[in-house]
């Protein structure tokens, strides 16, 4: 029975990804490391946000669920913005999943971090879909400066 449910979940994900690939995308990302499942799309990475923090820039990441399943855990990690990795945890859970085609954002001040708006940075997306299917993949994103 569990094997049948797993096959149905994978089938739904594949159908969702095919349908989404037929539409247009708001943000251009380049995939560098992938798994077979990429259920979340980066729609915006912005910074530095106001007020300016002397300890480091404040960045906001917005992600969209592009599958037919809810996302029950979700995080994004920058690995090349400073002396350490910067992890963004998104407000999703088993009780409050990120619904299909819905978006969520997370904001963090990158203490001792720095970036250049003209450079692409690796952002690793990882999480879990309803039903327990896990995903983990890396995309390259540019951090868009906000206009005044």
C-alpha cells in the first residue's frame, strides 16, 4: 500500500513540474546541483533591506511551491556570502504546509556577510513534501538591490 502511495506522489510531482514548465517564470535561476525533484521555485532574493545594519546586510528570500503537494519543511542556505553559511528557515510545518502555488518569505541579517548584486551565489533549497518525500538541490541566484 505504501509503495502505491509513493508512486502516486511521484506521479503528481512530475505532472505538476510539467505543467509549471509550460508557464513563464518571474525569476531566472540556473540549477547547478539537482535531485530528481525540484518542487520550490525562487521568486525573489532582495537586499540589503532597510534599515541598514552595520553588522551585515539584511536579505529576504521568497519561494513558491510549484507542485500539487504541500511543503511541510523548508529552508534555504547561502554558502558563499561571508565567513559562514547563512540558513533561512521558512514558516511551514505539518500543521501549516506551504500550499500548492503559494509563496512564503524569510528574512535574515547576515552578520559579517557581504554580497555583490552582479554575482550569482549558490542557494541550497531543502525540505519535505506532504507524504514525507524529501528534496535537496542548489540553484544560483543574484541578490537584487531594492530601488529607493
